[in-house]
C-alpha cells in the first residue's frame, strides 16, 4: 500500500483545543502538532520494535503529500512548531531536499518551526543547513551509549565518532 493512498489524520475528531495548549517541548515553548511522513526505520537496533512492526523497511509519503499536510496544519491550527515523528527523517536525502525546497518555496519556513528525528550517519552538512533554512530548529538523534562495546551489543550502526560528527554538523548549522 502506498502511504499517499491514506488520508491525512482527521484531527477535527480530536479535542484540538487540548492538544494546542502552549507547552514546553524540547526547550521550545508554544503550540505544536505531530505529523508523520514515513513509517519504518532501516536500522535494526535490538531494543527497538520498529523493524519488527515495519518488516525492516521504510515507506514514505511523497514530498508533495508531506508538504501539503504541513501547509494544512499551519493554515488550520495556531501551531508554532511541528514535531515530525518519522523514525529517521534523513533516510532518503533526495526526498528531504525536495521537501525542504517545497517548504521554502511555499513560505512555510516563515510560519512554523519544526523538529525531526534521525539516525546520526545520515546527517550531511549541506542537507542539515537546508533543513535549518526550511525551518527545522532541532534534529534529534539517539546517542544510546558512549561505549563502543555497548553500541555493538545494541546493534547500533553508529559509533562514538559518528555521533560526535553528527553533533558538530547540527551545531554548526545552528540546530539544537
């Protein structure tokens, strides 16, 4: 099943006045809404259920679908920021580049800030800078351990060096 065949969540069925109360999330204060652009994760960390739930593959909404939903949320609700719940937003760099360029072209980067999660080894200087320009203020990544042995036991694809590189890329782009 192509994800774009699924209708966006009908948030009108939810008590949005409750969900849109200003709050602090990840050091940012304001109203936020979650949105999802993909399902699954390419990593196979042994502590995570996502590879089992999604058969170890990642399925994506198209960039157009993703940005249309973002625009709908910005127009329909008084949101200050969006929390992108994808397990690894940066898995498909070409897709992220298209999404960011569409966000900028539609001026959404001036209307809402957003937060995304990723896996450290997918971060690249150019794409993280483009994400910042498109309104991303925080790029989250799980640094589960500073011990190479423990990372190996967890079947983490990253290393301490990869995490250090990721932190530098995010910091240099002006991300939290």
